[in-house]
């Protein structure tokens, strides 16, 4: 709504970014502040914060989905966990495998687990399920898939942090890993 985009889960994030930048430029153009009162500047700053929050919510697939569920009256608590036992067990297994690679291990030991590929595959599958669920108007399935995606994305972040503690970490790896 805020960026003139349809209220759907599937959005073009490049278009979202372009519209965000366009609106921020128009809002924060220095010419807009000439001869303005302090109150008008405060209103403009508050609107800019609102726009930043909206953009950050919409660019992240988890927060975007949770926001869309909120619009439909479905509240998901921040600490909610997936109820799918297989998914929870898979995340727990991958987490245990990751933490079995200790600081005394090498980055190659961690890479042999192929966690990046496994997590990305699960995230891709869950995102496809989220799209299908929203298209079917199946809010329960969308919520469950979103919680699963959130769990795998948290595991991804843990993996990024864990890689920094393992011997042989290279900053280039960090840049590649943070792109999920």
C-alpha cells in the first residue's frame, strides 16, 4: 500500500526498493525543508522512520508474510515456533551437526556438512509453500510455512556466526553467507 504495490506475498523487491528510494528522496529533499517549521520537520522525520520500517518489513519474506497475516487478523507471537515435528527435528539435527564442528575444526570440516545448500534448499521450498498457501487463501498453512522459514533463517544466521569461530574463516565467506 505505502509503496503503491499490490498487497500480495509475492512482490518484486527491486520495484519495492526503487519506490522506497523515490519516496524517501521526495520526502527528504532539502528543498522541502526551506522555510519549514520545526514541527513540519518533525512530522517529515517521523514519516521517514515509518517508511524505513515499512520497507524493512516488506523486503524480508518472513516479516512480509507475518504482516500480511496480521492484516487478515491472524496474530503470530514473536516467539512462536513451527508445529511441524519433522521440520523442528530437521532444524535441530542441522544445528547439532553445525555445533559438532568446534573451534578446533577447520572451515573445510564445516563446509563438508553442506549446511549452506541444505538450509537454502529448505528456505526455497518453504518460500514456494508460502506463495502457494497465500494464493490458496490457506492462512494456517502460510503461518506454519512462515514459522518454518523463520527457523531456517535463524539457523542460517547461527551458521554465519559459527563460521567466524572456526579456523580458516575468510571474510569473503561471510559476505557470501549473509545473502540469504
